[in-house]
C-alpha cells in the first residue's frame, strides 16, 4: 500500500452458506486489513455456523443479522440503519445474498465490492467494484453488465510451508484428493478411474481428505469397487499442505469451481496435479502447462492422465517443478496480501473520483 494511505473502516460480509473457500478468504481479508491498520466489522447471518474466534482475536467487531433471502425487507432496513451509524469506507461482500441486501441498504457514496467465489455471478450484478478471482469470472460479469470497476485478486493457501518436488522412490505412487465430499467435487469419478487402474495392475495408493454429505455414499462405492486396500478416507485435516506433501499426484476431478485453492496447495506441496476443464481449474493449471487437464466427468480421461503420470515419473516431476515455480511467483500468502491491499486502495480511489 502507498505510505500514508488513510486508515479505513471496512465491512467484510457474507450471508448464507459460507463454507469452504469463501470463509477462508473472508478471514484472510480481515487479517490483512487489520495488519494494515484498518478497522474491520464482520457482518454475518444469525445462523452462520463458522467459528468467529479467529476474527475476534484479530480485533474485528462481529455483527449477526437475521436474513432470509436476497430480498429480505427486514434485513435491508436493519442494514440501512447499521450503515448510517457505522459510516464505513467500503463494503466487501463474499456472496450473492449479502451483495443484494447491501446494494439496497448502502449510502450512494459507499463503494460495494463484490467478490465472486463461484461462476454464479447473477446476484453480484449492480456492485460498484468487482474483485475477480479468475479471468473467467470477470468475463461472466462483463457479459452481464458494463458497469463497475474490475480488479484481479488472488486466492492463496493459508500455510507458508513449501515442499520441493522430489523423485518418487516408492513402489506404489501415492495419490491424494481433498475437498468437501459433495457431488460437485467429482470423487465418484475419481474412484471409478482408480478402479480401472487397479484392475490393470497400475501401482498406487490414494488418500482422500474432507467431510461432507456424500461421505457414506463414497465409502460404499469404494467398497463396491473393491478399493479398500488402495483408497483411504482420512476425514478433516488441519494442515493441507503437510497432508499433500505425502503424495506424488494430487487429483482434482471437480465439476465446477470459481478459482480453487486446493490445487494451489498442491503446488506448494510439490505435487503434480491432474484437474478438469472446469474454467477456473483449467485457468489455474494454465490449460495443461502446470498440470494435466481432462474433461469433467470423464472417467477414461482421468484414468489415462493418472496412468501417464504414475508410469512417467520424469513428466510428473517436471510438472510439479513448474507448478511450484508459479506458486512462488504468484500465489504465496505474501503476494496475495499485497495484491489485495493494492487493489483495495486503487478501487476506492477510482470509485471516489468517479463519484465526485
């Protein structure tokens, strides 16, 4: 940030489902803002289950507002009153519901910054500023509106650990996957691909981290495919990069993401990555430059990509080295923080010039 930049009061908000990446980013933004000397008020719903202890330790003020949808008049009135009392310098919204409600409640001169964490950008239209986590998301927004200022920001892992890629010295290549156990993550596709590899005698083991409503269904599928000796479900993990560092290849068979963090953590862990042609994932993998890309839902394609890397350790190591080099160039927490604070300063200055 520019030396002498005025300290501000920022509202950081999300309503509705805040699980996964968007909650992590809300905490990251709050921490970076506090470290820069700004005052932060976090506004969330009364039903939010995410723990706020880390935010409280950062010195953030927490407000909980009852809300029940995108057009809740009671929540809009409550926010109208709060905003005129707090008089924030900017509002950062991490979801469609909070963007819709704050757009109706905010004073005209207070910039509303929408951060889209998925490709569903419909509810964010009408914000003053867009912080885009991928080029694809920016294109989706520009396809709907010509209004608003656009800035590129980076999602990043929380851990600072880096494990250099290393040659595989084990008999069976270690695979890993990580994320919520929900249909969108495509773990069923991964299991079917692994079953085919196992049938043909390709040597591997696979550890799958995460929890979610599909857990029992996926464990049953694993048993039906007779993969119990090869695949292990390890549940929630606290240190993703350390978990991934025990594997050689990270499998990310997602069917839809905004701009995923898990493959970036795999870059830091020294893994080669196999992902899908989901726009956010393919953009992160630079369409094959930093990892192998297969069509979404393609069991055969995923099987072939995994076999290629399992049987070709030189290619695996080459991809892992290139990916980690890009991580150190672009995706570390230090670089993400600097980029966010610079974007915030530029965004508010440009908004103020246009508003005057």
